[in-house]
C-alpha cells in the first residue's frame, strides 16, 4: 500500500526557534493535509493543500505542496510551548476520499 | 458549530464481547470516515460511508467489523467478539458534501478501546 514517510521522527527545539518537517512518498498525491494531534485527542486540521506548488500559511504555520506531488513540508516559525504534539501529514490520491497518514513527527519545545 | 462527536471516549471490553462506537458528524456533513490508530503510529483508514451507503470499506477487516450510517442517527462502528489486538484508538472524521472535492476531513476526539 501507499506509504508516507515523515522526517524527522522527533525533534527537540527551544522556544522561539523555527521548525521544519517534511513528508515524502513514492506515489503521487492530489491533496496534502497537515494535522496536529495532542495526547488523548483527535487530529486537528492545520493546513490543506490542493494544488502542486501551492504555498499556504495559517498564522505561524506555512506548508507547501511539492511540485512533483510526491512531497510536502510544514514550517512553524517562532515556536511556543503549545506547539508540542505530534504532527501528521496525510494525502489523498486519485478519486479516492480516504486519507493515507504519515508516520508522524513528535515535536518537543523546551523553554 | 459543534465539531465531530464520538462516544464513548473510553470503552473497556472483555475478550469475546461486542464493542459499539458512535460518531455524530459535524452539522451539515454527510460523509463519515473511520480510522484506527495503534500506539505510536499514524491513523489507518477503515471505512468511508455516506448516509445509508458504504462507499469504501477497503481498510476494514473482513470479519467481526461492520459499520453503518443510517438515515437518522449517528454512524456506528461495531466490533463483534473483540480480541486483545482490537485495542486501539478509533477516530471518526466527517466532511461536507460541497467541500472542495470532498477532500478536507475533520476529526472527532476518538474512542479508546481496551480489550482485557
């Protein structure tokens, strides 16, 4: 089946630093979504990308849909403690509606 | 506008019992998806339903698992004769009928199933 590989698996950063994470696949995706999941909660949608090359921002978050349609990245600027959590990319291929999730990036922020 | 609601949030069952998980989509959403998440892993798709129809059940185990989304009431994911390996978090997501290509899914808080 399709797989989305996220890197890094985990990262420890200091408050105020910028963060960058990415998601790659061997398959082409038509839609990329980025979610954040806190412990014991469901994923919360951060950014949705629908077109190759699209660059979208949501506050301190910026995400891009790769030109090859096989990758996407998420940047967080000036991290704060509440950014702690697991970030998942998810993609949709073809006419399917189901999401294929990445392996997740665990973000820890130190003061 | 209330988000996706799931209940119960936690469910404990003994091996062999049945588990029924409920999901009420966001208001105005008529598409429901169920996903399963094992500890330290990403979510895995199980089934996609519209009102009274199963659209895609390619991720659903062939035995013991079933899902429905009746005309009235919540979507139900039913697991019969549960085994320890069914212990996981089960998430429901919904999307609106007129969303951009139906692609954006909003998730509920999940039901954490523990099988003893």
